C-alpha cells in the first residue's frame, strides 16, 4: 500500500506542477495581450488612431489636413480605421497564444474564435466616388447650372362686368 500512496502523491505533485505551469503561461499571455495596441492611419495621414487589445479606442488624432474635408468624410474615415484596427486583434491574440500557451489549447481556441466573432474583418474598401455618386442632398449652388425657371403665377380671376339685364337696376335688393 505504501507504493500506491507514494504513486498518488507523485501524481498529485505532477498535476499541481502542470497546473501551475499552465497558469503561468496563461498569465504571460494575458500580460502580453493586455499591453498590445494597434494603430492605423488614413492614406492621406489626416486621421490616426490607436485601439487596445480589447478593441477600445485609446487615441484619436485628426490632423489639420482634415480641415478641408466634409465632416461626413472624416467621421467615415475614423470608423473605417477603427474597424480595420479592431479586425487585427484576433491575429495579435493568436500570435500571443502561439508564443505562450500554444494554438492546440482548447481554451485558447475558444478565446480566438470569440475574438474573431467580436472583431470581424472590415468590409471591402469602396471605390472613390464623387459627391454626386452618393445618396446625399447637395444644397450648394452650382455656377454652371442655369437658374431654375420661375413658375408663372396663375392669371387673376376674371370678373364679370355688371350687366343691365338684372332685375334690380344696379341697386341692392335690401334697399
């Protein structure tokens, strides 16, 4: 029986050591992931942003070069950059997992799949369009456009001239 007890104690010691090693690897992965940031910049450099590994915006810079743009363009660029940055989170998470706990770990795969679900790839970039291609109302006056035609007012109502054939001789009935 002492052999069984010694074997059980060794098995428990190995199991405890394995758990502690895994916990240390998970802690290392968490520390790495927590410190990760992802930055994106617009092609013209007018907008720059940084998100954390949790996908939350940490920094946003709108440079002076954006002053000439319409606000709808600037806000659209911010959202595209944010989505592009967030879509890179699963890739960084997978790299951190591969370096610390391995990609075969079941818990790691659950975390990775959850990250892919929460931060999907951004939609394909739309081709550059002119303002007239969009479904926007344009209130600007165009110099080349002819002025709109003024509607012609309706003619005034025609009044009948007084006639001599009424029975009252041009006087009121009441008098």
